[in-house]
C-alpha cells in the first residue's frame, strides 16, 4: 500500500508540474477537469443515488464553471473585482462550515439533507476552481500556485507527524477521531515555516512579512477546516473515501479537501493585500 501511495503521489506531482508549464487557458481547463471529477465524487457524498441525478449535478457544475469563466473576469487575475466578490461569498460559506464542524453531530440537522450537501459541494468545487483560475492568470502564477500547494501540504504533513509523535488530545473526536490538537499545532507551525522560507525567496511579491505570515496561517487554518468538513460529511454518509480514482489515496475530493478551503482564503487575502501595494 505504501509503495502504491508513493507511486501515485509521484505521478500526481509530475502531472501537476507539467500542467503549470502550460499557458492559459490550458491550466484553467485542467483545474476544471479536476473539480469536475471531485464534483462527481461529491454527488455521492451528497447522497444522490441515481446516476441520472449525479450526471445532472455534473452538468450543473460544468455550466457554472463556464459562466464563471465567461462573465466574472477570471482572466484579470487578482485584479478581478467580480472574482473578489465571489471569493468573499465562498469564504463566508467556509465560516458557516466551521460552525457546522464545531457543532457536529447536532449541526447535521442544518446540512444533513441531500439538497444541502449538494449545495455544499458547489461551494467546495467551484470555490477552489475560481481561486486557482484567478491565480493562474498572475505574472508569477507558477510560484504562487506551487506555494499554495506547499502550504496546504505542510499543514497536512506537519499535522500527521506531530500527531504521531505527540498527539494526546483529540481535536474533533466526533468528526475525525484520529486528529489531535498537537498534530494540528504541528501542522500550523510547519505552514508558518514554509511561509517564512518562501518569503525569503520573494514569493510574496512585495507583501510585508507580517501580513504574509498571517495570510499564510489563515490559509493553513482553512485547509484544516476543509479536511475536517469533508471528514464530517463522509462520516455522516458512512464512507471512508470519496472515490478510488487515485490508487492508495482514495478520490480526487480527498486530495483537494484542504485546498478547497485554503485556496479561496489565500487568493482573497492576496487580492486585498495587493490592492494596498504601490503601483
């Protein structure tokens, strides 16, 4: 199993790096393909039983992606005011999701229906696509996207190793019994370390150190929320993985759960901070 996980991870990294070398709109199209697969998996998490309904859900997501790209100024990157407004709505959704995670299992009365879980999936997949699409049109897009992925990965990896070594106190036992407070703290420290290191190499693009660290920490915290929210929905649904498309890793939605929450927060924060920079 470990060998399978490593091989799958290597292939995913190579494909991702290859895509980042492509010009737009190829990057945006690839991100759309990834979130469409995630949307298909989420339709199962939502409880859509008939394949017809799952296909219709996929059509809905595909249509929304087309509308977003055509009418919400995605090609303007971080300067897109309509994109900023949409991301603010997505971030607002994640604020509500935090309350749901904290209140689980009692909170499922608010989101436990198939309709509500389907709506949650729209915010998850469309928000992550929008954030990455906007970022991909920046001049230093490759550095920013790689940094965002590294930040989320550091939060996840740091939490795993810190939890294994030091974990004693459960973080959210009703949602994910394996996660600990110590692991969570280790993940945040790892993310801050990555943020500080990348700042030294100029990835921040002129943003001062303290705002950069606070933004990065906010994105890392949000990525942990994304992981917990999907765990909550999977627990409610009674399944372990969102899919099996990635050998040893489960589904696409399992791999991008942290990015789904972390990316909108990071990109919205970048938008707000870069507006304050001198032209």
